[in-house]
């Protein structure tokens, strides 16, 4: 419940209700839900509690694989100062489709397809 509590505190009840209508992938660590991925149409959202970042990398890769089973390509918006996620984007085939001062939006493809 720790992760859901965090989302509720950060995003509010109405946003959480909207997310409940999306496909969801749970990221767990030692029996606790510490993150998750959401696919809303062709938009992919991923979050991990700060204290677990760097500990669940394999599960993040599995979440991306899960998303690609449902949507190719999916879109992901990344903050330009989030170097870890930008490195992850570059691990996959991708196309930059939009950017502003703070974010870049990519189409993400499986490694074997573009």
C-alpha cells in the first residue's frame, strides 16, 4: 500500500480514479509494491518510489516489455533532467516526436523493431 499512498498524496483522488481505468503493471520489491507502469491508450507512464530507484531495474524492463505487448510504439514523456530514464529510452529504438524546455516526448519501439 505504500506506493498507492504515495500516488494518492502526489496526484490526488480524481487522478487516481482515472488511472484505475488503465492497464496497470505492478513493480514489487521484497513483497511490497514500490512502483508501477500504466498504459493509457498509447501513453506509457512509469514511476518508482525514490528509495527503490536503482533496485528494480529488471522489473522496469519487464514493464516496458508488458507495454509493448499491448502497444507498439507507445509514447513516453521524459523530463530532460532525468538522466536515468533518458539512458533507458536510448536503450530502445525511439523517435523524438516533441519537446519543450523541460521535457522530451518519444515514441518507444521494441529493440528489434522500428
